[in-house]
């Protein structure tokens, strides 16, 4: 029996480097996930909130789910989160849907206050209202900073209010003006449940 080999072009060093760099955020997320799951004091935090784009003129709702683990009891937590948000630009001519997966470190100098910073992988779909323009989906890397409050309401449960600013690279669209700033603010209210 004769075997057939499928020959694929070898990626150039620049293409290979760009693809390899794209895996760095995923490796960071995986490493944080491994530290979150077995850690004592783990929490799951479902949340709802509001998001507002820097270039947008309306606040929209978002939903999210986070898993937190204690790295240093009562001082440092790691967080792996996923959420969904939708924004419109150009008077409804462009709808942007986004599914961010984020990894964060939360520092709590006081048990009820925390500051946080992290990275994220942002899977983003651009839907154009004009049928002549083709929709597209991109994966982007971003960073965020923020802070919040955690208010105990029962043993093993606390309200969690968090605000964040997310930095993303400027994006191009098929509409005029062709560039827009995708940075956004988000404010969420969640219920932290100890596992």
C-alpha cells in the first residue's frame, strides 16, 4: 500500500514567531488556572455588570464568571475569568461581540478592598450592518487594571464589586472613520461563593 504525504509549506521565521507569541497569553492563563484550582480558599464568582467603550456613547450589560484561588491567604489571589459583552459603533453600523478570557492577580491590603491587574485573550467578532461588508473574527491580547470591594453577606458568601479599565490595540474597520479605540471600562457586581 502506497502512503501519501501531505506537504505543507514551512512557515517563515516571522510567521512562526508571530504564532508563537500568540500562545504566550494562553500559557500564562493555563499556569494561573493550575494555581487557582487546587488552592485553598477557592471561590467562584458569577457576575453581571455594565461596560462602556471609550469611543462609545452608551453603557451596555455584560455577564461573567470567575474562579479565584488564594496564593497568600488574605493578601493575594489569582483569578481566571470569562465574560461576554456587546457594543455598537458608528450609530449601529458595526456591532462588536467579545468573549474575553482573563487572568488576574488581586492584592487585598484590607480584607474588603482589592486592587487587580492582569492579561486577557479577547475573541472579538465584528458584525457589519451593511451586507456588502464581510463580518470578521479576531483574537487579540489585552491588559487590564482595576479594583473593588468585597462585602461579606453570609458565611462563605460576599458581594463583589469590581471596576476595570481594559487596554486593547486600536482597531480598523471597513467604515469611515476607519479606526476606533476598543478600550473599555467595566463595572461588575458578583456574588463570591467559597468552594
